[in-house]
């Protein structure tokens, strides 16, 4: 788990849980939801991705790839949303968001790993592809390439800038993977109430923000009735209201 006790006096002095996040980031949403589910008090450190606040030298001291989310907990840095979820679970075990059985815990880990592996090639490709959205300009890309060590992200942002945007075959492949994943969620929900067990776990928290993003672009969730019921149950929880809905219209000062 990438935790870094920092030598920077300003970071070392940070007390409690400080969340570096952006309103619309699905990766940040999952951390805000987990914090609310666990009732952990936290301090908001807002990183405005629209103005590339994530690319400052100051922020690179916290996240080595200049991405959100990251947390600083009593001077210790943790980044990568799935690892932050695991870290919070370890430090704040109650209420538990881990399933009881070993087999369920293994499956929960699989869903957590998938959030990391599929974030760019499936979720981002599908969402940016549908919207033909460009979060960088050719000019801002120059600064980004110099700072960003993550080649997958550089290639992704470059792809959105090319003529014709993201190639249709990549969007189709992302669409196929998403249907595969939601068909699996649908099948799992036929066996238990939540994605991996009868209690809500980190797997549900990790995946509900993907629904939020895909739903903006009309992913056909109506093909998955049990998933729709899961969505309804989750989105009516106070943690979703506080961790997701209330941030939709956030305007940084
Ligand atoms: N796998 C990482 C992905 C983090 C990530 O890509 N965050 C996006 C927002 S969802 C970001 O900070 N993008 C800024 C950029 O690409 O410059 C995680 O789950 O924490």
C-alpha cells in the first residue's frame, strides 16, 4: 500500500484526515462516501482539476502522479483510491465494510483492483468518448507531459486531442467491458444483497461512483434490474447524498 510518511514539515503537521479531492472525480467520490459511512471527520483540501491545481509542485509532494484523491492522515500520505479505502478500513475498523467470509473478501479485493485497472481504459474511454470531452488543450498538454510520470494517462489525454477524438473501436471495447461488468454485478445481486455479500462492503463503495459517471451519459442501466435496485438503495443513503450529490454544484472559493 503506497503510504508515505512525508518529511515536509507542512505535511507532517497535518492532523486528522485531510482529503485532497475534486467534486466530480469518481475516484474521490468513493473516498467521500467511505468517510461518511464510517463517520470519520475530515478536512477538505480542494484540488481544482479544471484549473490544473493538481500539477503544482506543492501537490506533487502529496501525490507522485498529481492525481486525486490522496489523503494525509496525521502526517502520513496515502494515494490511489482503492488503497485509501483499505487504509481507512484498517485505521477506522468500525463500522466494518469488509465481508465476513474469506471467499467474499477475495472477491471484494478483485472489485477494488478492477477500479484501478479499468479506470482509464474502460471508464474514462467510455465517458470521454461519449461526451467527446477534452480535459486538456494542446497548449496545456505540454505542461502536463513534463510533469506526469504516468504514461497511460499521457497517452489517454493525447488520444482525446487527436482529430476524431477517441477511436470508435476503443469506445466499443470499453462498452463491451462495461456490459460484462454490470452483467456480473447483476448476477451477483441475484445471490446476495450487495455486490459480494449480504452486507455493504468496499466493493459497493468503489463501484457506485462509476454508476454516477456512466449515468451522466445514459449507460443503459435499465437492462440490469437488480443493479438498478442496488443503485436506488445506495443513492438513497445519506453517505451518497453527502459524498456525491452535495458536491455536484460545488464552486471553489
Ligand atoms: N487509479 C487512481 C486514478 C486517479 C485519477 O486518475 N484521478 C483523476 C480524477 S478521477 C485525476 O486526478 N485526473 C487528473 C489528470 O489526469 O490530470 C485512483 O483510483 O486513485
